[in-house]
């Protein structure tokens, strides 16, 4: 699984308990990202629809959520053979090598040349087939294992990370049996629409700040697109990221609360689970108020380590630390809204495992 800011790896056990206690047979993961949560739900036997606006997340969803190896006999063996064949390809320098290895330093040039060769072969031999998203996922994950960043692609390390000196090695993705769908689109436009349908459980993990995931992970976006875009800046970001029309309402403090309220109100689910944290634009009292129209609202709190980049701190172009890290931990929240009996049973199930701590709705701040 690729490194991803906001990944819910540590919350997955609690989310599995919530989903099981809800009795859900269908679920929606509306900001699916790495698909980690969608995969967890799918392994529970829940039929999942995974939605995201980015190219990278959509490919991961097509691989891990929409692909059902149980319904496609021979697919796993065919994909594994293709992965092994691609892994033997020699390097062939192209756009990735020139842009992300020589102009920038995301990958060692030897690995960049092999990424170029494998990406070209996937398009030439497998475009339009069920293997395409599986093989592209294999390449994304292989590239992630040998990158030279702290996770985000807003910058790269001044010196090669030790993993960047290892050779690129493709592995067969661990496909999950069961039914699922992958939908690419904006959550605000899709929520409540007929395309997603009615589900028992909706999980929402919206962006928390002004940074767009397409920019945070622009290398993966370009690798999935398979194009050779003009770029700008030291990070060699895609020039189309400068287009303000591509910005999401979730990436602006001014519009984020309204966008989230609209999605929470519109999504067609019996129970909604909203993920957030205490470093974001909305306070817990605001989240309770925002979810109140859905029914009874309760929340669980989880002590969590901050993203590694936040723990390392900020450095100037010469590599000198600028300022101090104020804190290294934060609090993640899961806010649950729906029928009282169901919400109470879900929260109690998690609390009973010791995975999370129920928290009361805080009193709203009094102005003045």
C-alpha cells in the first residue's frame, strides 16, 4: 500500500468493528484514497463502492475494490505471470527518468528507467483489459517502495533515502474477493445522486486542509495518466495543477464546512461515519452539529502520531531546521450519525475493544 497522508491504517481495526456492529451489507467509501478502508469493508463481505477524484486513487479502487478474483477464474494467475514478465524488463529512460530522476530526485535514475519501461509496456500490452489496473497498481506500489521522499511529493530528500538505492521490484497485488465498484468523481457532485445508490453505511474521510491530493501525489497522477505534461517548480508538478478550476471546495477554509455539510446531508446511507482530527478546520462541536440532521450523533477519539513530515519539521533550502515542532501527536475522531440504537451499539462495540474512547459533544465556544 502506497504511503499516503491521511491514510487510516491505524483506524482500520476500529472501522472494521464499527462496520460489523452496524450490520451493514453495503457501504460507500466516498474519499477512498489508498482504498485501505474500502478493502477492509470488502474483506468483511460488504459490497463496497469506492469513490475518489484522483487518477491514482481510482486505479487503486479499480484494482482492490472493483476487481473480484473469485468472479474471474484465471485472472490471478494471468496477472501474476504478467507482473513477473514486466519485472524482468530492462530500463528504458523516458519522461519519468528525465523529470523525476534528473530534473528532480524522487527516484534513482536506474529505477526511473525501469519505471518508464514498465509503464510503457503496460499501456502497449494491457490497455483496456482487466489486468491494466492490477499491473499499474503493482507498478505504483513498487515505485513507492523505492522513492526518496517523506511520503508527500511536494519535495524530495536532499540525499538519497536508503530505499531509493534498492532496485525496483514488482509484486502481485493481494486482490480481495467480493463485489465492489470504483467510481471517479467529485464527492460533492456525486453524493445523493442516483449513480451511487442507497447503502447501509457511508464512510467519509474528506481533505483536512488547503493541499490538493493531486498536488501532494502529482508523481502518481502523472504515472497513472501515462502522459508527459509540462511542469513547474523544483518539485516538477504538473502545470495543469495551476488551474484554479481544478481546486476542490474541500481545500478552502471558506467553502469546506458548507461542502462537508452538503455531502453529509445528501449521502444516501442509513449510518454515516465521518473521520476527522483536531488539527483541522472544524472543531468537534461543529462536526456534531453538522451531523445532527442524520439522527443521533456520537464520537470516538483516538490518540495518534502525527504525519512523519510534521514530526521532522520544516527545513530551509540548505537543509537547516527552521523553527521547532510544536507537538508530535494529535487526536483522530470518528463521528457516527444515524438511528440511536445502531449508533450506540457501534460505538459501544469499539469502546469494548479498547480501540477508541467515546467522547461527549463539547460545549460550543461562546463569543466574546
